[in-house]
C-alpha cells in the first residue's frame, strides 16, 4: 500500500481570480529560505536533530485576532517560520480564513458561515481571544481575511532568491448535513487561487493540510485535484480518530477503518499544542474536559515521504496538565502538550498558540538551531 501511494502520479495546476491585501504592519525581511523550511518539515525525524520547526497556530493570536492579517504578519515579523491558518467557504464560495463555522466567538457577527455571503461576513469586526473587539493604535479594526488576500500578504515576504516564510492551510470540511462544503473541492479552489497568482516562489511556500477522512485516500485526493508536489510546498494528511470515540478512554483507534488505513508510518512529523484558558471561548469545543485550568491538545503525527502526513496519536482528548485534576471519566491525563514530549517522540514541527515560548524552550533543549533554515 505504501509503495503504491508514494508512486501515484500527480498532475498540474489551473487558474482562478484573486483579491489584493492591505499591509497593516511593516514587512520585515525573512532570514530563512522557504525550501529549507519545507525540507526540514518533511524530512525523516531524527532523535539527534538540533532543529524543531515552530508554526504559529492561527498566527500570533495571543496578541491579535486569530487568522487575521495582523496575526499572520506579526508571526512572520517575529521570524516564526510558519503559520497555520484555517480555510472555510462562504455561501457565495469566497474562501476566507476562519476556524469556526459559527462566527460569534471570532467576531461581532453571528450565524453559520456557510449560510452567509462574503459581503455579510465582511460587515463583522474581529475579536481577540478574550472576546474584545480589536482596534489597532490607529483605530483600525480587523476583518475576516480571504485566502487570496492571505496569499498576497505572504507574497510580500517572498523574495526572488527564495527567502520567506511558509503558510500551512488547514482545509475545513462540512460541519453538519446542511453544510455543502466538500473539502477536496475546497482544496482545489485554494489551488486555483494560488495558481492564479503566477508566482512559483509563493506556491512553494504554501503547505495544505487535510483530514484523512476528508481526503478518503491519497488516490482519490490526487484524482480530484491538481495538487503537484513539484509546485506546492507540501501536503499533510491528518489522521485523527473520530472525535466522539476518543472521549471514551477504552476506545481503540485501530477499530476506525479510515484511521487504520492511514496509520502506517512509524514516526511523527508534527505535534499540535494549543493552550486553552478558563473562560476562553474555545471551551465550547471541549465542554467535556476539566475546566479548572488550561489544557493542551495533541494532533498530527507521521508522514509519507512525498510530504503526505498522518497521525498515529489520539486526538481531541482534553489532555490534562494538572496532576491534581478531578477530570471526569473518559478524559485521559496526558502530558504530550509539553515540548519535551515532542523531543522525546521525535518530531519536525510544533504548531502552537505560544510560538515564542515554545521556541525559547526548544532552544534550552538545543533543538532550535534556526541557522539551518538559511542554507
């Protein structure tokens, strides 16, 4: 199976229209080569590696509204080599960056994203993670960012000699029976928008991420898209057992046929460590977890050589970081939210809400030699 997946041919890209983007923060040049970032992202993890990459989850959203132009630019200006963003579609097929399918937590708007046209969504102002409507020192508010505009922002950091940063695009699927989103179709629309930029250096700086249950299998994904590994920075296939099932501590993820199909690679490529606070709006997504203090989640792991990744780790537990916790049954205490666990288990990349903090910790471990990204 593995050999056939790796040898599957991949085809060329096509074209579409795009919109511009306003630069809200000064653009600071990147000291990194995009090719070095993606090369290190998709290499075979080594226990003695002195570099673990860091990706800013939804940009710098400890400071700015998540997935906003401010959050993306601040992360890149801080020399975080990658950001991870979330792609969803509006009712009129505009692709915007939004983690949630309802927009109340993220903005002053309300309702289901897939029921609203882009013009309606643009009427909303973005909130920071504490629920406050954001305004910068000049009094400007933040708006939902289109995928096209996000690419235009990234392009301003990409140079002709290959320096720049990477954007990992987490393609979101339908959330209910009324949601018409087809994640493979959404990926193709993203590919079309990227191709329309006619910027080969930019294309190599974009990595797509898709859940295995949405990709179905690599053959289906490749046959339905124009994804080409020679043109794009990479492809991550995330395998998470069913969210409802993993709430049961006795659940064996290998009972999940889709999970078992993809779970063939023996090593991790990415850990996701996201911190949630008491009172954080994201608690609604983890309402079965102990809310006495923050917790972390553990997600993506393992990859195929051509840049296709899957996950052998259980997902979506409330990984309890408090040893005195009284979490209810089904919540398995787990400490993989610590950077030490990413080092022990060998990984190439940590996606986190705290890229600066995690970066400092990795330096203490001797695992943050970013000079490797300049050669």
